């Protein structure tokens, strides 16, 4: 049903303002019954951070910021859903228009700026669906006008611990001024110490909840040395590489739209984010698993992420251009790649190309 809706509606949705189209898609997922996707082949199941994933393909945060359609997304066949970014208090984000399609580049620029309903309604929705199971991670961020940003993350850990399969600390959105400075070594050291302490405090009540760190693809390699070093020192459960980029690759064709401020996602982000993933993998030395995200638009692109070091992957922008059919295509390509390579599990493919990739010239 939703597949048919998807096919019929995509040309219509692409004619609308991107944010209106997005809101209409969320509404459809809330109202149109979603048939359950066929069960995944056990070959592509993944275990990471102490959690079991039926397949490694998740939907990236930003799609369902308010946890309105997490169950519909799981029924569509995503291996996991990451909701958010959620901030403690409601805030409107930046003025519209704030999402722009770069059609010819298969890309999007957004400067939403953490538009968030705030924690209470999102918590209520997650609590109402908690018994349904599935991996639903909660991506958390600080309010724009917060006096103590680190305290916002700490509060959100306490608020959502009972309903979050895992947490992602979003310190990499380019659209909240100053947020990315939390990736600097002293601020990050303090953030991770306080957040992991908060997580350990609620452990007796809710059990262990993995905490992952999502970084920007725009870090320098010496910043990345520091970030991975601090993440290892504190024993974070994983890293996500990465968020949108503030860079504008010279290859972009939609030159006028490319001038809009905000974070670029989609196909032109693939090379940079995959290189940063490989760089993170070689620095992590197996201390924790990684989630690869940025520009995945096909099965081969997802396989390249895994070979660069991703245990799990996430998609967002390509769904705008390719529709939900992309998900089944990626999963079947992953199963076929395992057979072709005579491998028993995806884990055997993780990072096999990472060292070689880090020796290549820097992607343009
Ligand atoms: C419209 C839009 C909104 C986003 N909002 C968030 C967000 O709230 N939190 C976050 O961590 N990432 C957010 N992202 C970034 C995505 O999660 C992802 O890291 C990025 O888009 C790269 O993946 P992609 O090329 O497959 O889209 C957003 C991306 C887009 C396009």
C-alpha cells in the first residue's frame, strides 16, 4: 500500500516545498496502513552495542524528529529507527524556507536548526509504543538558548532512558550556532563524563543504554584524533560518521541553491563522509562499532560504507529521490554480496577497505 502510495506520490511531493512534502509524507505514514515488509534473511542480521538488528539499514535522524511514525518505519523494513533530534524544551528552529532540494545533484541543504516539540510529547509517543519492540534510538541535542548545553544532554538521558534503545549525542549539527564546539577536546571530555555518569546512574532502573557520538564530516584529521581519543577514553559505545557538511564540493551543479546556508546531504556527501568513516575506523582500532551515514543511494554505496568501517548504516536524503524501494534494494544487494564473497556475516566485511582508503588522496 505504502509502496504504491510512494510511487504515485513522489512526483507530486517533489513539486511541493520540501518541508511541506516532508510533513505530508509523515502524515501519510501515520494514516495509511503500512504492510509489514518480508522478514529479513538471517544472513544480514547484525549485533552491535549489545542490541540485535534484523538488518543493518536504519533511517537517519531528522526524518522523524518527533517519534510520530517509528513503528511504520520499522514495518517498512528498516533495521532500526533513530528519532530526533529532540531538545529539552520546544523551539521553532530557523525561519522558513529552510530546506532546499538540489535536484540535479541528488542532494538537500537544510538549516532547520533543531525545530523540536521538546521532550514531553516525544517521550509520551515513545512510551506508548515501547511494548512494540524494535530498535528505536533517540538523538538528543541542546536548546539554542540553553545556558548550559551539556546539562541539556544530561537531562535528556534521564528523561528518555526508559524508552531509548540507544542514545546519540548530536554535537555536529551545523545549524545551532556554537553547537559543534562541543567536539573540541575539553568540552567533549566534560560532556562525555557527565552524560555517561547520567547513563550509569539510570542503569539500575532501565538496564544498560548505549551512548553514541555523532560527529561532523568537516572535522580536521587532527580534530578527529582528539575526538576518537576522548571517545575511547570515556568508553562510548559507538560513533556515527556523520552529519551534514558545511562544505560545498566544486562538482555541485545547482550552483545558485548551493549558496544557501546550512548542511549539505545526499550523493555529494558520500565521498567525504566515507573517507571520514574510514579515518575514524582506523583510529578506533575496534574499541567500538561505527554507524556510516552520508550519501548512501544504492546497494553498492551501502557495501562501500561497510567496507570503510560501518557496522550499521543509515539513509535519509536518497529516500527523497529514490523512494522506499531503495531499502529493499540495499538489503538484497547486501545478501548477494555475502554470497558472492563466501562470507558468513556482514561483520566479516566491516572495515576491510579502511586502511587502503586512508592512503588515497583527499576526496574533492
Ligand atoms: C532535512 C534534514 C534534517 C536533518 N535533521 C537532523 C537532526 O535533527 N539530527 C541529526 O543528527 N541529523 C539530522 N540530519 C542529518 C542526517 O541524519 C544525516 O546525517 C545526513 O543527512 C547524511 O545522510 P544522507 O546523505 O543519507 O541524508 C538531517 C538531514 C536532513 C536532510
